[in-house]
């Protein structure tokens, strides 16, 4: 009996990709906290995740000529999915990065990434046990 990784691993590989993209965005916001005129960006994780679940991988799609092929994609998020963050207190220089907000969002994203990673790790442990016949 063949193992179907898509059903065995669930949503966690897609969630990890989306969380990685969001971490990169949030880190970029923090790196540009002192740049005049920089606009903080973020993504709606829920919307991107739901879209990737129903529409398949975003970005560069590959041909699938057999049921045994795994669909692939280059990116989870394209620039059309990014949003600008509205600051609670605008700065004089036009920068919309609020460090306390970005840090909180980054930590929340990191915790969600860690949770998905642990779930994925447990799924692989279960598959390895099944393969070994334990």
C-alpha cells in the first residue's frame, strides 16, 4: 500500500511555507524601522493559506502528467497578496513601522511556525514507525 504524503502530512507543509514568507516580511519591516518613508507590509496568513489549499501552489506551477507526481510551486505569496500595515500613531517621516507591533507579530508567527513544525515532525515519526512496522 502506497503512502500518500499529501494526506499523511496534512496542511503543515503549506503552513510552513506561508509562515516562512511572513517571517521574511516582518523581519524586513523591523530592519527598515528607521528608514524614512518606509511602509510596513504584511500578509493575511489566513487568506493566503486558504487560497493555497483550494487553488494549489501559487507562483510557478509545474505540469503533472501522472497521479504519482507532486505538484510544485515557486512561491506561496505573490506581491498581490501583500498589504500595507496602518500604524496606530503615524510618524513625521512617513515610516509606518511600529517596532512593538512588528515584534509581537514576529513572535506570534514564530510560535505558529514552531507548532506546525512540531506537528509535521510527529507526522514523520508516525510514518517512520509505520514503515518500520512498529
